[in-house]
C-alpha cells in the first residue's frame, strides 16, 4: 500500500529521518496548548509512526526513542461539576410541573423530558445509554433497569419510584406498544443524543437559569450517593466503570464538600 504524503516534520524531509527533536520542533507552539491537547497530539504522532512501521518502505521510522514520545505528559483532570441537592429538586419539580401543565400539543414532549431527566438522575445513565433504552429494559415491579453500557457490558441499576412514575405517565400518553425505543420521535426512531442534550439544557435554563448537561446529572447522581455513604465499589458497578480509578475522581468532590461543611459548622475551624 502506498503511504500518503504527510506534512514535513520539523527539518525532516522523510518520516524515517524523524526523531525526538524533530517531533518537538513540529510542535513549536506547544506552549499555547493545554496538557490534554499536547497528550492527544503526541498520541496521534505515535499512532502515525506505528502505522509507518507496517510499511516496508519506511520501516524503522519509529525508533526506540520515539515509542514513548509524549507519554510523560501529566494531564490535569478536571473535577466534574455536580448540581446541589436543592438544584436537583428544583429542576425535577419544574420538569414535572411543565409536564402536568402542558397543553395537548406539547404534552407528550413535556412528559418525555420529565421522564428522561428523572431516569438520568435516578440511575446515573450516560446519554447514549438513555437514548438506546427500550421499555423492556425496565422491571417496574423490582424497580430495576437493565443497561447495556460501554463495550456491550450489561449491568443492573436501581431506578427510583419518582422516575418510574414519570416513565409510566409518559408511556400512557405515548400509547405506542409497537415502538421499541422508549424515548423516540414521532416516527418511532430513537432521539439523537444532540436533541436530548438540547432538551436537558433547555430545562436547566428555565428551571435554574444555568446551562446543564445530561452528564452533569450523572455526576450529581454519583456525588450525592457517595456523600450519603455509598461505598466506592458499589458506585463503580452502578456507573458501569471498568476500573475503580475512573470512579475515584468523585472522592475529591466529596472531600471538598466535607471541608466546606467543616469550615461552616465547626466552632474552631
């Protein structure tokens, strides 16, 4: 296979002549970038050099000194932004009132929004997991939800009674037993994540006067459970994380909350 032409790397005319210094010179404006951008570009370069290794004409382009290029970059992991319990209550109450008061023309959409936002917070779903839900994922009697997560990994998560109430209200109004997807458009197709994100953002602006995202509700779910005493391993299983490391980021949030409570309530803080 012919290797496509690529941009010149620093002073190197050929991929085979590339070394650590030429890779650095190709990123001369790196000071303007964040650590995440640097790490992503370095990973792209390593992937490109790995591809070249399979090409006989340029085999050996990635010498030992380039194999780990950029792996030392330390990225600052931003803490997820969680809503407070008061904000969550206000948001969900607003969504319910909108659904109950909506006129016939917009009733179904309002009920769908209420059900979606209740399920997102009640079970801590990813937006992709929410849009792929069917009514068959629910066990209403056991108050559980069967989720197919990343990597086709299945998990069971609890679902609250308020979320079940919202879903039942939506299904009764929808009255489409032939429709496989729970959150669908008028043609029975699943709502795209973009549309769902817009609907959630709209509710955030109306109820709280801020922009919120579906993933922020997942962060809130995790933070509130951990603050209330749920152990980290159980939270990992509920979120569908492959490793405990991904879940441990929430411990920083709960530590911050404890410090604020301590500073506010302890007489000698």
